[in-house]
């Protein structure tokens, strides 16, 4: 789907730009930018969208984004309440892909780094012991160091990423998104409409009207730009929110089914297994055991 072009810093002259985010919620729109980005979530929960990937995030979530890949962190509803104790915190690092010059990438011994940047175009989520070490290095980054020290720190992080075997590629290999700005408002309006009303099962006609399209034209448009049908997308939003309720462990599973907009428990169970790979009860047991 179309995304907003986010301007990071046109005047950036340093090795990287370090941002320490502390806001009621993360940037509320699908967006892209020409800079590469490393984002470490320190606090906050919700659903992370990367290209055509959608999954829950929580504190400790670490993703490396290549240039121009659309992404979006949708915090849970509690983060949008007028009076909320919740806050979203993250460390975000922006840098240009060619910050060492284009010739550097042609050196024969940079194969692993080149592979890292190629994979980053799909979004890379780091896991396991690699993530713990990367998290330690990222938390030590200092925007007040001189340029040489900052360069060494960034290269150390990228080398650790390139050497890691503990990662997942998020967006599918075939996902291609033309990053045109002219239609971004329409798709973000559609996106937010679905996210805010998924419990009420907005009809195809309703959502098509938001995009100012006929239902048939919207179906083609949505599939082309999200790599999913509208129904698939709606069900994934529902299941993502069901995962949160299962982890909270405050409601019976049968009630969670209806809380997220399903009218039939068998259908809920089937969609959950298709999207997550296990049943709701298995998912809940796994996550409660970890906590």
C-alpha cells in the first residue's frame, strides 16, 4: 500500500542520526525514507507492518530497514487514550546506504555486508543471542562522539548484523512497492479506517468508499499494493489483536474470538492457525510459559 515519504534530515552531514523516541505512540502512518534505519523498541506493544508482513512487536523488538521499505508501528489502543499511562520508547538510528562511498561496496571482502543490505530491503528482525548483543551496542551509541568514533560504532553494529545467523526476513521476496507520494493519503486513510473499525467488520463497500473507488477497482488496487486481499488483511488485523488479548490472559479464548470481530469460534480457530501456525490455546500456553 502507498506510504508517506518521511523526511529525516536533508542537512545530515554526520555518519548517522540518533533519535531517542519517547512519545504516547509511534509515528502513526505507513512511511518510507531514503535512509536506512535501525529501530530498537524499548517500551511499547502493538502490530508492526513491514512491506506485506504483519506481526506483533514488544519491548526488545529489533529491526534493520533498508532504504525505501514501507513500515509502520501501530501501537495497541491503550496508547491512544487521552489519559494513558502507556508510552512508546525506542532508539532509532538513520544513516545513508552509501555512507562509506559507493566504491567501498565493490571491495571483494564485503560480500557479507552487501548481503546484509540486500536483505534489509525486506526488513530484518534479529533474534536470540545476536539480538541481545546488538541491543547492548545500540544502547551505547552516543550522538556526541566525534565522527570517527561514531563510524567505528556503526560499523561494529553492521558487522555483528552481517555475521549473525539469528534473524528473520519480514517482507516476502516478491513484494514490490512503488514509493509514489501522490496517493499516500488515500491508502493511509484506508489503512487507519480498517485498523480503527476491524471489530465491526467494515464491508468492502465501506472501505472502497474511503478510497473513492468502486469495490471491484478497490480489490485490484488493494491486492496490487498490499500483496493481500482485503479479507486477508482484515483477518490478520483481527488475529494480531487476538494475540495481545491471549498474552494478557484476562479473557477466556471463546470471548476473545468475539472481542476481535469474529462471529464463529471455528472460523476464528482456523484463521488463527493459518496465520500464526498454532491454535489460540497453544499460542497462549507458549507465551505464558515464557513469561
